[in-house]
C-alpha cells in the first residue's frame, strides 16, 4: 500500500485521464506473453531441464520373461541465471503536491510513471533477447525472406506469408518435437498481413470479415497457429529536452515463430522465461513510497529484479521479413 506521509491528496482519475499523453495498457506490452514470468527464491542460481535428446529417442524396450528391465538415466541439463536489479524513484515535494492536488493525484501519477518506465525497459530487453540474429543463426533457427526478388518480403502483396509461417513452425517441430504456438511480431507486420497480403485478404473476404478487430481475432486461425502476439510498444528515441521521436520496440524487420509458455509450470517447454526474484518482489514490479523529511517530499519507488532468459533457442525460429 502506498503511504502518503503527512500529505493529503485526493484521487481525481477523471481529470488525470484528460492530461495523460500515454496509455501503458494500450501500448500492448507483450514481454510477459513472450517470456512467461516465473518467480524463483534466489537472486541467482541454476535451473535444471530435461533434455529433448533423451525424451524423444526411440529405445529398445523389449524384454524376455524373467530378464531384467532395460534401464536408462534421466538426462538433464542445467543453466545458470542471475536476476539484475532495476529501480527508480520519483520525488514529489509537498509544494508540488499542493499545486497539483486540484488537478490530479500527483502520487498516483508518479507511481504510474515509475511503473511504466520499468515495464517499458523490460519490454525493450525482451525484444533484444528474442529478435536476436546472434542467438538465432543457421538454417535450423533462421530464415531470410527479405530479398526483393520473387515477392518474398512481407510488404509485397503476393508474399507467401502463410507458407513462411508454416515452414518456420515445421522447423521448430523437427528440431524439438514440440509444435510452436505463437507468432510474435509488431503492428507494422500485423497490418501488412491483414491489409496488404492478397492471400490473407482473400480468406477474410470469404468470411465477410471487415473490421481490423475481427481480422485480428481470426488471424491466428488463418495462419494456422494458436495465437498471434502483437507488439505495439514504442519509445521516445530523442534526447531529453528534444521533441518526441517514436521508435518501435519490436521492429518490423523480423518476426519470431515460437513455443511460448502459457502456464507458470517450470516443466512446460518454452523458448524462455522472465525469471524474477520472488523474495524481493511479489510480481514483476514492486511499488513503495516513503516520506523524506529533509526535502519534504513523498518518494515513489519502483523495484524490479529480473533475468530475461532464453532457455531453449530451438523452441523458436527467427524469420527476416523486411530489409
């Protein structure tokens, strides 16, 4: 619970909304959908995985009466993790609280901004981890359809987007034994699919689907995958004091087909996890507030301890769709 020290302020959400120039929820932050969060009791340590090599091998299991049973070891692999600490404080002097009190709840706005900064930073780190050509290289992990010839890039109306996605899904299946369940891409590539691609538009037209929302609701079915995860978040690339210049956190050059976690069960095979230190934060972000006497300020504090961990790169296939 946020404690306001000796400063009284009244929440006025209807006025705060009128002055807000951003919408964190509307930005469609997808980090937690791509790398499902899981809390561990220690800041750093080792996680253990059962290997797919052992789990998928065909074994000789016949036995004669009276003979011993065939035996095998439980093959496991281990990886290390380390949760880094991230945090921010926003001081709100009493004088500002008094000035803002007739307009909006300054404490709540400070909390929103501190929370938003940490979540946006997490989003950026996850995007760098997932859309990473250093991690995903070689034919089993990466396909390049960005060449201008043959209507291959996704901004070409005749591009075989459905074929590209299904080919990537098959590659994941063949190297893991697990069918991927998600296409991860940004809004630019979503619009290329639903507004530009001839084959996908034809499927929508045949079903009399006309609005963007209805198209999005049905896109996964058209593509033949369980879900489409749309990254819509942007960030300000300009320096402090300069005019806003928007940049996409999830760029439009790459998309990822992957098996993403849909539960918090650590046994679920997936591309990776946001590991957080649950002894320090109950969820991804912990919010607190304290009063600082020497500055007569309420200090809003936001805390995060995470490791954006790619657990199994073979659970994903990176596709370049533009250049």
